[in-house]
C-alpha cells in the first residue's frame, strides 16, 4: 500500500527537497503540496491523504491551527509536525492539536521516512527522543491554551 502525503511548508525549496527525498521511497507518494496551513486545510477537505507533513511557522495560518482543523475532519489524515524550532511549546501545542508526531528538520532521511511510516501505522513518533515523556502532555497545561482564533491572529503577525 502506498502512503499518500501532503507536504506543507512555506518555503518552496524545502517542499521540493522533501519531494525528492520522499519520492524515492517505493511506499510513499507525494499527493499534494501547500505553502501554508490554510491551503493545507482546503486540500485536506477535498482530497484523501494518509499523512500530512506540516511545518509549524507559516504565514496566513500556522501549522498548529491547521493541524487542529485537519484533525477535526471526518476520517482525517495523520499529521506529522516537522519544524526547525526545538521548543517544548510547539511539541505540546502540536500534541493538543491532534498531531501524531513531531520531528525536527535536522533529522536524517531515515528518521523522516520512519516517522511517516510509524504515524501512518498509528504509532506516535515524537523526536527528538529526549522530549519529556509526551504521555504527560495530555495532562492539562499550566499555561492557558490560546483559542484557534487567537493562534491564527498571532501567526499572522
């Protein structure tokens, strides 16, 4: 079975690089591409994807807000957050938004491919592994969580 992937990143060069790396895998197909969360949400409503590889910081709509919207769809794809920012807040926000995994962009090709396969299979993939026990992330946060509208407005600034 082929895993249909939607790549979401505001940098075209990053998207093209991932297309080249992932396109060489026999079980992975790049089925779509978007440059921001709003585009990703629109595509996810119209087409069937198995896994969304989502950047966090993007114009128009950030990846956390888009993840929350996409995960709210009927039969949503799994979402793997991929970012350059090694911040605990992003990990917890992604988890609470419904993401199935988190990976830094400096991960190896093998780690990226493995994370996509694990997320598709229903196994969470949270790297770097040194992240505090993500099972604790499902506990209420001490910090007040922003609403989707607040996060969307913040991502535009």
